[in-house]
C-alpha cells in the first residue's frame, strides 16, 4: 500500500490560515471540546505524559482527525494517555493555541504552518506528517461564466486574504497574465475575501460570481446551481498538493516522542481504515462533524466533497515549498527560510513498521 491514498473528502477551508503579516488581523476563535464526551476510554499504562491535547478543524479536509477520533483509533494507540481535543475555525487561532501550550499536536493547513514557523523564527513547530491533498475548486455561476477566460472582470470569492486558497487563486490569475492588487483584491478580477460560512449565501444572492474554495464549500455552491470550472488538483504535478498536514510543538516533540509516535501510528492506521472502508469512513467523519458543530452535512454535499479529497501520510513537502513561493510572488509573504520545518523521522519509523514506503521532506527537514 502506498503512503498516498486517493480517497474522498473535503478540504474545507479549515485551511483559512493567514500568512505571517495577517495573523493578528484574524478574528477567529477556538472551541475546546469536552473530553468527557469521548466514548473511548484511556486504557493501560500511560505513556510519558497523562494527556495529549490535539487540535483540528471541523472540516472534511481534516478527515483523518475526525475519523481517528470518532473510531477511537488515536486513543487505542495512546493506551493510558488520554487524548483531549479542541476544534478550530481557522489556522491563526490554532497556531496561537499551539504556542500557548493549549494544544500539543494539530491538523492544519500549509499557510498557517508556514506562518507559525516563520513568525517564530523556526522555534515553534515541526510538520511531522501529511493528512490530505486536493478538495479545492473554482465554482462559478454558469449563467455568467462559461469558460476560464470569462473569469476576467468577475467577482470571485476566496476564504481569507493570504489564506491557502487565496494565494492559489492569485497565482492562477497571474499565470493568465491578468493583474490584481493582492491586498485590495482589485484589478482584472475582483477577489472578494469572504468567510466560507457566508459564501453560499453570497453566491445565491448574486453578490459574487463564483469562488475558489475548499470542500465542502465547493459542493455547497454546486448544490446552489454552481458549476465546477476548475479543480485545483489539475494544476499540480501528479494532481497532488498539500491541503492538511500534522504539526507538533517542538517542546512537546522533544519531551514526549513516544506520544507523538503513538498519534502518528493512529494517523497511519486511520488512513488505512479510511482506504479500506470509504463509505464507513465518510459516515464516521460526518458523525464527528455533527458532534463538533451540531449539524451533519447532507448527502448532496457530503458525497461529492468526500470524493474530491485524497488522504495521505505523505506531507507532499515539495508542494508546501511551492505554495510559499506563490505567496512570495503575490507579495503577501517575504521569502521564508523553511529549512527544518519538517521532522519526518517519527513518521518514517511508523511507516516502516507498517510495511509502507518512507516519505520525503524535499530537503526541508531538521538536521
């Protein structure tokens, strides 16, 4: 079995993480989940700490975390060490929680990972694994936009200034030879930064003509009559690019490597289970989403969203480097030094034990 597993899922913008200079402008918060609601008990002797605090977004792109929690896979690997969970709406608040010690390990998108690492001058976090690829689409009103050329002059939403999808769309615009001021969003295309929760209503009202968004927002727009004009995966080599990876506090990694390894084992085993049981995994992810948010996704949104994500243990490191370069090109980020952002030794140890191939850090690993 390869480390990358095509599957289904969402890439809900839970990846709305902003780049460095935008961190303080974000108004998102986090909601700590009551660990007493967990059905799976910590059993056996605790590892090197009694608890580990795990963060993730309530989005399908974080399907590994959703399924691994719901199925009790993480807790089983942690034995007597209790897994405590917190859910987040966007990357900046999760990075703040990691820096404050409110979480130890988190599922998060590439932009906030870059942000957290560069803002701390390489001292706050490491990326220790992959989780998901894909699940981002340009969805448009087919009455207004019939071809990619028609995007010029239209109003297209992205989730947040400087977030992963915003950077991708700005880069795509530049490749068309069109001009847009990255900060104001004004130019040959009007880039309208809109919270994913609001985007479907804005699309329905006609105040935007389309959106470059992750799942399940993309599928929600299709349910409102939108048409997928472009799948971002088609723009990447092998149609793969990182949308969600796993980070850990460097302090926690140093103090509790056995716990980190246990969480990574849980992640690898969860991805294996998702691969072997796609329909059950989809239902499990939706069940956890309902528990976290109070509302499950309907089938006409859940099904296509789930199909558009690939869950993978591979962090797809070379694409993270490319995403950082796109942000620099757009003028939203100064050229970052990403050397040492990855530490994939624990993951490769787990993969070897599972009989799977090692993954590569694209030369950005800790020495």
